[in-house]
């Protein structure tokens, strides 16, 4: 549609002008603001982000994996989404399909259809898959509260992990074995979160989960995953230290843990992550652990300014954050939480912008066009040493 194309052109031009004004011109590739008639003037599949210019090609050239959380129904039901995921990602993670609520319609029944779709898709496109997650206080099925008790909780957790990790044994790059177990605000010893698992099994549930996962799948990298551990604020510093202490206890007890996932749900209006996180990543490296950026997105809900200015602020966070993280030799995997703003979990009243204005936290917008964040992420990847 001509009108749409024109407004896209206008948008690109305004973004370029705003970037120059904000000293961020180097965030955008040459020609970002120029109309390309060969692309229909609207750059629907812009040549400069496909093939060897794609995120996954740049990541491969720099010895790392890059990807996103995916929704199985969109992979099978929406060609444009599937094409984009195939083109850009070398690693996928199910956004919800491997959570208890999705897998377990009833205590004695499993539904692997969603997760299997993702595995099949990934195999067809030469992509790796991370598992997310085996043990969390959220996304528990409706029957959980009335069925799982102090007496049978350890049994439920063990059987779940044996079944799920066992089914995909040898096929996954990693498993988020335990998700979000630290929450100093719960006020409990060791900063542990007050979760159903803690209340029913006690603090040993964490090591039980990791040991069971290792037995079920000897090759997936076993990961502890958490959020709000990126910044140098007092709260996040305290939480990060509690995560580090947890990992140290696990190592001391001989529990199998290979990696820590830093979720990286960042806020464009907050300070940038810095020295504290860098130190944390290096301490984990010294213990032989990898670090994965597992769920990156950048929320712009608290930013003032027009859409172009907000895009650039978001892109600035992508570039600065990923450049810092990817400079660390034990950080070789980065995923965003979704690929397109069309399906970001940040939409809506809880996390989204007031007045329903669209969120733009991801590398592609709701029309599958690359946002400045795409180029910022690719630039950060390029800042690593070339491997080939
Ligand atoms: C979110 C999903 O994106 C939503 O679709 C779902 O409704 C709730 O969970 N940390 C995590 C993810 O580890 O599993 C969460 O995913 C986002 C925060």
C-alpha cells in the first residue's frame, strides 16, 4: 500500500535524523533512512538483514549463538514469522511450551506437541534449542495446588524432570533447570524465594532438580536462570550476590551446574548494567561456568519522546549491554524474549505503555521490519573477535 510505504519511508528518515541529533548515528546502518524501491520502498525483507547480513550469520562469524524465544503456533501458522526465525536465529527457546502449565494438562498426562514443533523446526533449520524450564514457582497447572503436597512434592518434581528432560535427552543445548529461585524480598535465609517448591520440599529442591536433570540428560548445559541481577542498584546487587552464593554452595556440594542465565529484561529509562554484573560474570568464569543472556528485551514504557527517539534509546541499551556481555569469553549465547514486537509479552496493561501505545522492545517490529535494536545487537556481535 502506497500510504503505508510512504509512512515507513518517513519513519526511517525521521529515525536517521533523530539518531544524528542524538549522537547515535553509528547505531544505524548506512542507508537506513533511504527509500529502497527494490524492496518495495518499504523494506519488507530488507536485503541488508538477510543471508550473510543476518544476526545468525554475524553470530556464527564471531563464534556465538544468537536467537529468541518462540511460539510454536506461530512457527506453523504464520509464514512470515517462521521465515524470520529461520533466517535470524541459530538458537531457539520455547517461550511457554516447556513450562509445567503447557506440558501437564492433568497430573498423569503430558502434552509435548508444542515443544516438539519447535524441536522439528530447529532441526530443519540447523538451529539449537534451549529448554525452559523444569522448575519454577509460576506457570504451574491449575491442578497443582490441590494435588501436590509436602509428602509427594519431591516425587512430582523428580518424575517431571525424568520425563521431560529424558524425552529430549541429547537434543538440547541447555536446560534452565531452576528458574527465579532467589528473591531477597521474601526475607528467607540465603535470599531464597518463598515458592511452593521451597515450602513443600525445603531448600534442597534446587539441588534435587539439578541432580535429576543431569541423570536424565547428560549433555544439556544445566543452567540456573534469574532476572533483576543486571544493575548496580542496591536491590539488584543483593540479589546477584545471593545467586552467586547459591552457585557456590552448589559447586561445593558437587551439584551439577554448568551455567547461569541472566534474563536481561532491561528498562530503557534505568541506568545501564555495569561493573557489578561484569564482576559476577568473571567470578562465574573462574568457577568454570558459562553465562547466557537468556531473555533480553528493553522496555521503553517510562521513556518520554517520540517513537524514533525511544527506538534509539532502546537500541543504545542493546548495543552497550551486549557489547559489555559479549566481551566476556564465557558469554557465547544471547537470546531475546521474542523476535517481533508483534508478540512481545510486554504488551498490555501490566508491563506495556499507558494508553495502549505499542511497545518496541525487540529487534523486529510488529511489521517484521528491523528496528534500530536489530542493528545495535548486530554491531555488538561484531565487536567480538572474529573466529574464522
Ligand atoms: C513469560 C511469557 O513471555 C508470557 O507469555 C507468559 O504469559 C508468562 O511468562 N521470566 C521468564 C519467562 O523466565 O518464562 C517469562 O515468560 C518472562 C519472565
